[in-house]
C-alpha cells in the first residue's frame, strides 16, 4: 500500500481557470481534465512542489498562495491513498501572455469558465474544487 501527497493549483485569468487533459496512456483517469499539479517528493514543501509541477506540466512560473481545500481518495484497487492539497496560484509574470507548453503526460489544455464545468470530462471532486475556487474570488 502506498500513501502520497499531491499539490494542485487553481490558476484563474479573466474569470477562467486553467485545466489540462491527462494523456490516454495514464492509468488513473485517462483523458480526464484536471488542475495542474502533482506529487510532493519526500521532504519537499507542498507549495514548492506545486511551483515545480506547474513549470514541468505547463511551463508556467507561478506564485503559490494559500491552500483553500484538501481532500483524499483511494485508488488502484484500494492500494493507494492520495491526499490532495489545493492552492490558489497566480502567474509570476503578468506582463506577457502566458505561453503554455504541455508535458508529455498531458495532451490538451483549456481556460474554462463556470459554464463549461459540465461539458468537460472532470472528476466530481475536481469540479467541486473549481467551483469552490470561483466562489472564493
């Protein structure tokens, strides 16, 4: 059995949030859209892990704010327990248009508004997290 900690970031711009689509090669939720983020390495600060993951996954430098939600789930037939910490993030450089370059683990990205939540393949928990993020603006 494995336990891991994940940091995820809600990046909002012009009343839209950035979501990225998982590759079809992924074992867990292939093709689903998610918020950028990833695994916190042993001994790593979760906020620093999130900044690193944003750079790796979407090639953006971000400033990590405060966490606004935490949840956990069991996957891999009951063998993996994941604790996910959601943070609000902002672009480190707001003077230029963000250039997103996806990692090989992702195949697409979108900036979505609330009206698009029901039209994308998102887990119920991520939908809830995005909704919470919009409500706390």
